[in-house]
């Protein structure tokens, strides 16, 4: 049977390319990008104190741009290119059209699509780290931190877990869409960096009210719905498993949000909007390493656990452990990403369904991916315990490596510029750092005029045209 003319292969649409897969992969990548800009830009800019709105939003905005250039110049090849070591690839550019138009290492679409898709994941990881550092990090230090951490930390996690030659990938660690590579690493790195940067000003630590809760919800909504592309894009094909991953993602997020909300009502007497947002995030993070390899009922259980265990670590354990109290983690990324990501990784090792793993990996030796629950059911308990073991091994590697590498990066930056803003800048906020404010109007329409930015107060400068003309 002859194909329709628009389905015939040609130079721009070679036989190996699936147009549907390529279209979905580009869409999914853009959805993940929208989670960062404007999603987390809005969320960060509105959940912080008014004087830090611009700085918080711009930390995310800058990271997105900086990661992209680093990614195409060397980051992608270090994460998915030719093997340099069992945990990292060789640095190389990904800009030549001959390379960009060839088929990607996985999927039926070109390298250009894969690079764009994986970039959106790398970018959001740095944006998530920023959440732990809001309200006091020197922006110049942040400008250095982003490319350094991407190069020496993110690429190692991505290669180890997602590249077919990575040592954890060969070991059999399941990380469906970034519970380890993105969320666990950003939670640990953010907490570690927060330790080295130091705390916010004492007044900010005592009282840090959001400047616009409605905008915060708008950012959270973009984050939630963008997760459709986050988890739905990782099979690299328009498949039944992609559909399952999307549904499980939203089911888990809803269950987690409601669990967190109920706990807030029971123990604090009020339904907290910020708390519900945190519960949404922990649910999305927890399901990420498991999205397409667990059944729907398991997604609900994971949602209940992700809405309760991180709640407990944040609301109870945080106040009891000295280190947790000492480190000023502004957005609590340790609890929402490190704890929830680790929880998701362990639960993946328990609930991973071997038949769903077959649909996801699409390889002949799919049998070794089996959750402990199914190991008990089928009599393959040894394989089930092994899967739990490799999941825990992955957690240990990501935690240990990120603590060490993030510390080294912060110590290096500290030799060049201060990691933390000085006291005067901490007192003033956005105007001192950027010469701009988020809200330019006060009281009865009185316009804010900055002393630090030439964009305001132009009457101080001589006119180019003589007034007597």
C-alpha cells in the first residue's frame, strides 16, 4: 500500500524519524521549559518577601539562559556523549548541523530534539537549586555557580543514570524521569550550597511573607501541568507507557496535595495554601522516578506517603535536628526534593512492575527490573531485593557526590567573590542588588524611584536638546 504523500520520507524527514514522536518530544521539552520560565520565575518571585521578588525571579531567569549555552557547548556531550569514564562523557560541542540532524542515541527523532529536551531538564535542576538560596546569595556568585555546577555535578548524575554507558544505568537503577538526576541532586546541592552561603538576614528568617499568593498559585499551576511533559516525554516515544506516566503523575500529585492539606488542618487548624503547594511538589517529585513503571494504585499510595513523610520531616524533624535548623533553606528544597526524591526512588524499587518496565525500556533483558512487591508475588525475592539495593545505591551516590562537589564549587567561588550579599544589601534587597523593584507604585499612585538605576530619575540628567529651543 502506498503511503500518503505527506508521509513519504525525504531529505528533511528521513525514514528513521517518526514525525509523531518528534512532535511530542518537542512539545514535552517546551512544557518542561515552561515549568522554569515562567513557572518557577513566577513562583519564586511571588512566594518571597516583596523586597526580594526581582532577585528571586531573576536567579531562575538567568540560570535558564546560562545552562542552554553551556549545554550545547559541552554539557550535553558530557551527559550523553562518548564515554570518558563510567560516570561522565567527553566534553564536546553539539552545534554542527551534521551531528544535530542525525538520529539521537535513543528514540526516532534527531539529536537536535534530544538536546533541546534534555536541556530543559538540566535548566530546571539549577532553577530548583536557586530555591534554597533565595534572599541572600550574591548574584555574581550565582552567575559562577550555575555553569560550574552544571559541568561538574549535573553531567555526572545524568551520565551515570541515563546514558546507556553509565555505571548506575548498567547496574539497573530505575530513574524514569529524574527523581535522582534532577530532584535528589538539586535538593542535596541546594541544601549544601545554603550551608556555605549562610543564612538570610535575621529579620527575613523570622518573617518572610509571600508578596502575592495568587501569583504563587499561578506559578505552581504551570509547574504542575508542565509535569505532563516532564514525565510523559521520557519514554522518547508516543506510547501507552507515556500515557500511563502522565496519568500517574497527576494522580500522585493530587493525593499528595490532599494529604498535606489534611495534615495541616489536623495539626494547625487551617488549610494552608503554601502547604498545599508544597504537597503538590512533593507528590510530583516522588512519582518522577517511577511514573511509567508503577500501577495507578501504587501512584496513590506514593502520593499519600509523599504528602506525609516530607510533611513530617519539614514540620517536626526539622525543628529537632541541629544541622537542619542551622541551614537556611529558603524554599525547603531539602524536604520537597531531596526527601521526596529519595522516597520516590525507594518506592520505585518496591512497586516497579516488570511488565511496565518492559514497555518503558523496550529491551530484551527487561526481566531484571522488578520491584520487591512483585518479587514476593512471583517468587523472585532475590531480584526484588537487588532492585531495592541498586535504588539505594543510586541515592547514596547522588547524595555523596553532590555534597562533596557542591562544597568544592562553593569554596572555589568564595576565593573570587563573596557567596553572600553584605548587610546593607540584605537590608535593602532588590534595589541594592539590581537597582529595580518589583512593585513600582506605592500608596496613592506615588512612583518608586531608584537611586541605583539610571532607568529611573531621568530628570537628573541633562537634556540632549537645549531648553531654550
